[in-house]
C-alpha cells in the first residue's frame, strides 16, 4: 500500500463568517475521523485544517491508497435454527450464507459459540480494505452531512435540472493523494487539481496544485490567499499591533469574537488606519465602540488609559498600492453611524430617567408576571429590605432609588438601537440628571455579574439592587413554573442563581439565603407553597457545582452543604475547615462514628439532647459525657467566633472516648431510662460535632 499525503478542498461562495471557524474544524475533523475508521489514516497521520471565506480544506499526512483487509466474525443464527436433527444445514442457513457470498461448502468451517443462553453459528471471513477513492467518498459524504450549518440553501446545478442543498453554492472540489487526483464527487462536482484564489488580486486563475503538500504555499503565491484560519488570524493580530504602534496609540480593542469574525471575512488581510471627527468623542465611548464593532467590524483604538481615541483600524481584504480610497470609504461609512449615536445620546438627555419610569407600565415583562413597571415595584421592595440589612435606612433609600430607575433606560433611543447598552446608558443618564455616583453606578451594575468571571457590583447600593433584581427574576419565574429543564434555560436562571451565590459569598454579606428567598417568593401571590423550597434547592445545586469546579471534592462540598448554611460567605471557611479536619489522623474514625450516631438516632424514638448524670452507669459513658462537657463548649465558642478550623480540630479530641463508648456501652439498653439517657448523650454529641459540617459525609 502506497502512503502519500492527502488534500481535500471544497471551493464555495462566501461562507457565513460567524460560523466559519466551527464549520472549518468540523469539516476537517469528521473527514479525518472517517479516514482513520476505515484504516486509511493511522495514529501517525496528522491533520491540518484550512478555512477561508471561500474554501474548506483538510490536509492529512500518511494516508494509504487502500485500507488493510479485516478479519470479520459474523453471527448467523442459533445452532438449533441453522442445523437440523440430522446435522445438515437448514435452508435458512444456506440462504444466509448465500447473502454473504458463500455456499454450502462453508458449513463445515462455521464456528459454534455460546451467545447468551443459546449456542450460535458464526461465519469468519475477510473483508477487503476500502480503496482510497471509496473511503474518501464515504468520509467526505459524512463530513458534509455533519457540518454544523446554521442555515441550508437549495441551488441548481449547471445542468439546470438537478439541485442540491448546502450552506452556500459550491464551485470546485480538489482531492489529491500526493500528486494524483482521487476520483470522488460531491455536490454535483468532480474532483480535480485546480482551485481559485483571491476574488480580485490572484496573480493566476485558476491555481493549479502540483501535489497535496503545495496547497498552502501555492494559494499564497498564485492565489493571494492565506488559507489557514489560524495563520490568517495571527497575521491580523500582528498587523493590528503594528498599526497601533505606528500611530503612537496604546492598543486596538481586544475582542476575540470580533477577531474570529473578521478572520472569516478576509482572505488577504490588510490593516489600515482610519479616523473620525473628535466631536463624536463627546458620546459615551461604549456607544461608539459598539457601533464600530457590531455594524462595521472595525477595531477601535484606545489610549494608555483605556480611553477611546478618534482613530480606528479596518481589516481590508485588498492591498492596493494607494489605499486612500479604501480609508476614505470606511471613514465615510462610519460617520453616519457615529452621528446616529450622537443624535440618540443628545435626544435621550432631554428627558430625565425619572420621567421615563411611568412608561414602564406599558412594557410587558411576562404575560403571567405583568409589566416592567410592576416588576420595578417588586425589585424596589426587595432592594429596600436588603439595603436595611446591609447599611440601614440611608442605604435602603439609595437602593430604592437605584431599583426605581434601573430599567428606565430601556425606553431610551440609544438602548432601543443597542440593547447591549442597557444599564450602561442608564448610568450616563443618571449622572446627567445630577444623581450621585453611588446610584448611577448601581444602575449599571444591577445586571452584574452577567456571565462567569464577570465583575461584581462596585458598591453596596449596586449589590443590594443587583441581588434584588436577580431574586425577583428567579422567584417570579419559579412561581409560574418556568423552571430550567435539562439543557434548556431560556431565562438564564442558572446564571442568575450563580450571580446571587457569588455576591453572597465573595462580598461576605450578612444575609440568610432562605430569608432572602422567602421575601422574594412572597412578592408573588401565584407562587405554590413549595416554591421556596424548590428555589432553595436550585440555588444550593448551583453552589455545589460551582464549588466542585473550583477544586473542592464532592465529599467536602456534600459535608458542608448538607447543613444548608444560610450565610454563604462562611462556606469557603467551612470547606477549608473540613479539608484540614480530614487530614487529621482522628478524622476517619470520628466520621465513621458520626455516621453511626446519625443512624442510631434516626431509628430510635425521639431523643432530645439531654443527659441525666445520675443515670450514667458505665465508665465509658461517664468518660464520654465528661469529655463532651469539656470539648463541646470550647468548640462551640470557636464556631461562634468563626474559627471553623479550630472548632473541628478541638472536636478531634473526642475520638478515644467515642471509640471506647461504642466498644463498651450498649446504647439500646432494655431499661427505658438508661436507653433514653444514652440516646440523649449521643444527640448532644451529634449536635456538637455537626455545626461546621455533616462529618458523616466524610466517612468512607
């Protein structure tokens, strides 16, 4: 079998830029996997994928011209069905063999083996390895069928009768094994060894490929195209940095998604510096940046302090000797966009945020939860209650004001045009209205954290408002039964739950979780009595998942969260205490004893944590009682002081007396008073041991 490197390229019309990276990886990845599955590629083979606006390609090294033959053992049927009482083959067996290309002469060679409870007949044969043409055709068909195409289009082929479905019309197919063309077809095209380069600047057309390995170099030289997505992206990054440095500006704005999209729009990147009138810089820079990025795919330039300048970078797809026309064209295009943003900003400032609040009563939030105006009133109540707890009446008043105005910018022209700016514009308009930074910042921050790793609100007013907003959202949707299911979470309730958890933990807020949830659920008369419990369980599940992602073991997380700690700011300290305790030599025995005590108390009649010293008979129970009286108050004082690690380490001193108790004392004594007293001793011990965490969860 001859081994050569393989190249497959599909030449198409411009592919959807936001999906190109994923489509390119899928095209090459599935093709490669299918070649390996058929024995045409091996562990030595390496894959290189290519994707540009007008092509998808894959280069695979060490590809065989034919796969190796395979030995196959195929189950035919039970022996009782295939062989009659005389030991001869039945018609059913002969027919089955005929379908496999064999005849009666194969019967003596059939193997017998148990298949479940019955003995079956097996036919051993050799399947000839697929030729490259056969295998590649199958691999390409599979690759095209599995492409993550956002939307399929139907188009006619050149014959005027046939039509095919694909993401964009395809115009060329290349398949080279070394320098030989592989005879395959796809989308009405037959494979060849020619492709096309840049639509306008290719020195040669078509571009003829002498072999599979010359693909990238030939396209770059004769086609003026950088075929590799990664290489093209790296070139754009280099040119962006160079252009920013040449004009003495710190950097181009960093945006990975924009960089991927622009890489998918150009085949021959050429970064140019453009500028706009400085008067537009009076508009909040978030507005200008968003319109340049979202509408024009430009890279705004920031100075050393992160402030927007009046210069921006364009990634052009052509390299003319005189680029002034390209620069001038882009400057003309961006000017109306910036003028629109300035107009919206100027118009919006003519009305105060307070004057817009009344209009929220006409905006539907949810058909079962009322309008945005009703929602705002619910958030205000929660924000006030949280504000009182965090900072008294003064903070409550500010949180109320922020909550009242937080959604008002939804009715502004700027947010109507750019919904991504909600909150951000509210802050600017609040400052314009003469409100203080505390309230203005809170209006922007009440959406935070918006995603994993996002920053938290910057002040207590923002924390109170953000907590209230997320609690109202999650409680309201739970109240009407809109719970997330599986992978579906249309209202991003998991994200809201994690936002609540992060604020309570990272800000170490003195707030009880279930009390907060109870206040939120009480705002919705339609809520079921079980809503609060469901919501609490949902929050703790999100917390558990988050903690495991942070590196805590499932055992540690389970031990701490089993107690449903109400102040989430303590959770990290409790986890650290559990980890330190688990490292002690006494930990395994105490965890096992704790589990045993818990099981005894569950099965016993109701036992309160009370001990009559006069009923203590055995030396072991007297010793445990004395040690508990000595250790428990000390551990309790450490717990109350927040020294969770010290509290658990103090409890470690109980190990010997606990072991001795279970070795020498019958808990379920026949005498009722003795039994209840011993159960009371265990209940007292159980309470003392499980304040930081449920130590039984640490038992093996």
